[in-house]
């Protein structure tokens, strides 16, 4: 009798009564895999939870499914990097209070011997060379093919040089991995192929000697990768932990949060994996990057159009 | 939390979640399996075939189906069970029920019918005869349970979709292996794999020993 009651109450505690009895609330953040896999979010989580009575649950799955989770009421906010989808998310009434929290660049990477002779070219020129080389049977391209933020960016670049996604993917040299960035890089390595990679995953795999692919085209406007946070609209879903979401968003764009983001990985990779976005947008408002961000990731000339700002205009001073 | 502590935590959670799932599944699985094994009725073969087929359910598909059920906008969303260890237990229990039922029913069925006849000739009632048959099938039922546990602790799809692989809350061995592999931590993935296999081997050996002892 005693043992059963002890084990039952122990199990009840273990299974979730514990944290909430301590006066902490739960914030579910569905996020893109490129932010999570680098370990950045674990670091942010530790620092945030030490300061606030909020337990963050990160569901790392990919930008598109992250938005689906939020639409189905399973997340309180999202961290994604797909501006066109984000606009649809806002306009669909699912999200409010969008803040750009970080940026970095995608990179076109490829085999060391560069069969397509694409090195140093602009992203669009590099891709044209890769298409030519692919059609001549000299190389392959590996696409994510999974509607992740990276994949959506890839489709955008193909569109810029005039290729329709549904047509080019049928060509023989065009492969789709349908999986995460890491495995996609390994496939590209195996096939001596080119691919589009986010910097964080690429640097990690490169440093661990899992791949010998080299960066072919780097920090250009077309490869800009902008990460945003959007809270789920409480009018749409009254059950979301809206206050905690706003608190976390404010933390992410605060000086402390931005410092964690820009310092992350510096000691290991001798360079930043992510750049703080608040600085260029606010202080160096005229810098080239700020201009690019405004061009690529702003809606109607703003980070977040007024009608989606909910009651929190103070986020946008 | 250090790496070692984290590994202990996810291993413990994997054992608790899958162990609880096995106990839960046996609550309804064993009675169904035993009934199927003992009684003869119309449509019995259909039911047996049904459970046999369900053994092949892909975990990722079941994970998706149950996610749609437990998601906030789903029929059981009001329970707010998503991303908790409890929903993982329920999900894995659903996954392994066909195994528990199928293996139990075939082991009960395979008991030599002479046992039942012998019991009856010695004066046993129908129920007592059935109990005699069941006693003979304990080792088979134990095997059904351990196989169910093995399937539960080794599956990824249900744990990932329902649990979310949240650090400190719902992360288990299989979801960690998947995450670390994606992160490029291949050695760590292999270490976690070794731990998972060790747990399964140890448990299977233990049950084997118990069975030997029991039948001596």
C-alpha cells in the first residue's frame, strides 16, 4: 500500500506536476532546425530560464511544419526563416508581433575541385554554371526538397534565374534529399555535388571533418538568411501563453539576447554563426546589410505592419 | 547539465516510458490475447488477422495519426497531453498492443490441447482447465511482453511526434540518436545506440533467466 502510493505520487510528480507547481509557466516554441541543431537555442534557453519563471519547450522541425504546429494550437510562438511564408502566416491571422532576431548567409557549397567552375561567382551565376555542368553530366545538385526555410530560399533563387521549381527538379542531375541539412550535406559530399547550406550546419560538419565541400558563393544579397520570431495571435487561439511569448521575444531582441546570438560559436569556429539583427536595423540603418534585410524581409516597408502589432507598439520604437 | 547526467536522464526516461507503455498495453492486450487464444468463436480468424496486420504499422504513421488526435484542435486536444511523457506512454502502448495481443494469442493457442483435456478428465471445471492452460503459457506471455517492450523502447516515430524531443522533458534514447545524428555528432549517436542495445540485451537476458528458473 505504502509502496504503491509512493510510486504513484512519484510518477505523478515526475510526469509534469513538478515544474508547474513551482510557479513556472510553459512556453512552446516551434522552430526551424537550423537554429536548433547548432545548439544556439539550448544556450538561449539556459540563460532565459535562469532569469524568468518560464520553461521553454523547443519543437525543432522545419519552418513549414513549425507554422502548421502554431496554426493547430500546439505552439505559442515560432522562430522561422521564410519571409514569404511569414507574411502569409501574419495575413492568415495566425501570428502577431513579428520581430527579426538574427541573420546570416546561406552558402552554395560544392566539391573541392569545383567541376562547374562556379567559385567566386555571384549566386545566380554560380547556379547557372551548375545547371550547365549538371546537364553535361559533370556534377549534381542536391536540394533539401522539404519545404524548410532553406528549401524555400533555394526555390526563390531558382526563380530569380528563371527556373521553375517543378520543372528543374525533373532533370537527371537534380537530386532531392527530402531530409535535414546535415544529411543533405553528407549526400552532396558522397555524390560530389553542390547544394545550398545554412552556415551553422555547414561549419559544424566541416569542422568535424564529415564533409570536404567548400564554399563556392557566400555573402551576397540573394543568400541573405533572416530569422524572425512571431507570437501566435491570441485572438486566433486564446489558450496560447501570449505574455510569455512576448517576454521571450523581448529577451531575444534585448542587448543581452542579441549578444548571446552574435557570440555563439565564436570560440569554436573563429567566426559568428549568427549576426545580431537589431543592431544593423536600428543603429547602422544605412549599412548594406540593413538595406538588404529591408528589401528581402520587410513587409510594406516595415518589420511588422501595424495591423499585426497587437498592443505591443513598444516592440517597434 | 553535463553530458553524462543527460545521458542517464534520457536512458531512465526511455525505460520508464516504454516500461509503462508495456504495462499499460498488457492491461488490455493480455486479456484480449488470452481470449483469442482460448475461445473459439465466429470471426476469430478475422480478429487475429487484424491484429497481426497491425503489427506492421509504421511508427511514423502512427505518430502522425496520434498527433492529429492529441493536437489542440484534435478530438483529445482538450486533455493538453501533447509534449508530455504521458502521451508518449499512451502512444507507445497503442503501438505495441497488436504485438502483445498477437503473440499472447498464438502462445496460448499453441499449448498442447491435451493439457486442457487432461485437466477436464481429472475433474476440472471449464475455468480451471483454462487456468491450467494459461499456467503453461506463462513463458510465452513473458516473451510477448518483452518483445512489446523492445519494440516500444526502440521506436522513434511515436516518441518524436507526440513527445517533441524536448530537452529535459520528453527526450529519450531514440529521439536523441536522431537529433545527434542530424547535428553531425555521429560518435555520440553510436554511443547512445550502444546504450540502447545494452538495455535491451540486459533485460532480455534477465527475463530469460527468470523463465529458466520458473520452469525448473
